[in-house]
C-alpha cells in the first residue's frame, strides 16, 4: 500500500530508519509540525501494518 504522508510523519519515519531513538524521532516530527499527534500516528501505523513491532536500541 502506498500513501502520501506529511512532513512530520516523514521526519519521524526517516529518523527511525536512521537508528535514532523514539524521542529523537518524535522531536524531528514536532520540528516539522508542532501539533503532530504521536498517539494518532501510532494507532494508525499499527492498524495499517506500517509498525509491526519495536526493539531496544
């Protein structure tokens, strides 16, 4: 499935792919959009299959 995402979601995903911590990734998203809703993103990502698990870094 392909989806268009905004700059905040893109920044969060890119930060995670670069191995940054979750806190750093959320900060990157908030830098793009101060009203970024992490809880909303998390729920949508889990239900869509984008997020399938977590691991310690």
